[in-house]
C-alpha cells in the first residue's frame, strides 16, 4: 500500500523559526526562574519526598494524586541530584525538561516539513509552533511534563517517517509512555500505518521493553496496583468542551452523568475508528498528519481536562490552515493567562475573583508567583466563555485536519 509522505529534498530551517524558538525559550526560562509555577510543581516535589521516605509501592497505595508512570520517580530523583549538586532552584529544574523538550519539538517539526519551507503557509505554521503562547505558558510556568511526552511522540514519528531503525522509533514511543500514558491511544493508528508484521513486532516490542525496563521492579511486584493507578486515572470532569456544555444545564443531567462515567470509552472508540478510517484504502496519510488529527480529536471529545493538555496540540498546528491555527494560538494563550492569573490572585487567602473585566482581577493576580489550583479550584464566571472559545478553535483545527487527511487519502499533498 502506498503511503503519502513528504518529498525528500532538504532545506534549512527558516531563520524566523529559529529566532521565534529562541525568544520563546528565553521567556520560558525567565518565567521558570522568577515564579513558583502551579501547585503541580510543589506536588511533584512532595511525591519525591514520599518516594524517598516510603518507597514506590506505598506512594502508589497511599497517595491518591500520584498516577504517573514509575519512570517519573527516576526523573524526579535526577532533578533532586541536580539541585543538590548545583544549588539551582528545584522549582526551575522541574520545568527545565519541558522547556528543552519544546526546543527539540520545534526542530523535529521543522525537519518533518523541511522540504516545504518555501511555502508561506508552512513557514507561518512553523513560527506559530515555535512561539505558541500555550507552549510558553505551560512549559515556562505550569510545571507539568506534558511537553516532554510530546517530544518523544514526535521523535518516534520522525524516526518512522525517515526510515530510521524501527526499534529506535519504538524506544522513543516507549519513553513517551514512560512520561504519560496518553500515547497509547495512538498505537492503533501506528499499528495500521506500519506496512508489515515484522515492523510492527519490532516497533511495539521495543516500546514495551522500554516501558517494562523503566517501570521495574514495581511492574513485576505490583502490576495490578500500577495498572489501576496509572491506566485508571481520570482527570477533572465538567471543565472543558462537551463536558462543560452538558454539565451546565439540568436539562442534560442524565446525559452528563453518562458522559462522565462512560465518556472515556466513547473517546477511545472514536480514536480507534478514526485510526481505521485514516488507514483504509490504497493511500495512507503521513503519520504526522494522522497523529495530528487524533490529538485534536482527543481534545474535542475528552470528558476530562487539565489546562496543561493544551500543550499536546502545539506541534500539530504545523501544516494546518494558518487562520485556524492562529485563532487557536490566540484563544489558548488568552485562556491560559486568565486561568493562571485567577489561580495566582487567591494566594494566600484562598479566594479569587473570576471577573477578568474588573481591574482587581489583574492587580491581585500579577505579577505571577504561585498558582494554587488545589486551594482555589476550577475557574468559573467570565473565564468560561473564553474557555468555550478556545475549545471551539480546537474543533475548527480538528475539522481542518480531517479535511487534510481526506485530501492525502486521495493523493493530494497538503
């Protein structure tokens, strides 16, 4: 079966993309050096102290908030060693991997599109990836590791589309899942995209081997506990998209309850069906395009949400329609600024005003320091319309990605 890919001749990464990436990195480093970030940063440090005191099994058993793969404990241990060795603020070091991962992601996306950089739309898309406000705010301020996961997913795709050793691409995918388990939802598409059983066995065998190695010895000692805590995790319901709409009115109460309990399975079924559709017929779209469509589909349908999930979308706006990609960049940036400012303004009182049109919203929330979402809880009021607008731009980019997939299935390069 023929696979639609990108032509081979290589060109250099546009200078404007490099400048945008370096400026964005400087802003992220400044944010990481001058703020404490969200409560995720302190929670990671607390996880490390629990792990050092009680061990991994007790941490998974006793701490309901710890749902990360075991590799994260090794990463946090390495960060602690850097802190002890260099004296650099741990709040900065926890965010540094995501900042560096973003640079790597920009490079990988630029290399995937290097044969088309002469096209103005591609150049603009790459600049948007490099300078995306969501990337700056999440990597520089939030303090979770989603951008690291995305980097390894991109690396795996890059290696597959460049015909590198298949096992090496599998190792990269295994590392992505060692950061967060979300990339499991891409496995059906990758399985169908790969052209032979030998390649599938080599790719997924390497991925599983890396996951098992990084999760040892706990994966052998407590497999049920690990599966329950990591694979059984569900994020907050009612904060985004369909869940927000359904939970906002009593008229949808029964539908909302069903979506809250079964929405995860609807999401998985939709992503599997989309994977099958994209790989049917004599032409299969480029893997980058397929994962882009799946990533946006995830954020369109998902019943659970955390604002850091917006980092998942950044690389995939490359190659999308510039107008919709730019709209998403603006909407996601505005939404994140409002949410982080809302969370910051209530520290230490525990009270916050969601009226972002009021001057008090900004004077109490800036400059950013520590955003305590655990104390202040979810945003509401006038922030919600901006959230809905952000979700609608995700829907728009998803529709654009589906159209691009359809064109590639017909053999039209997009």
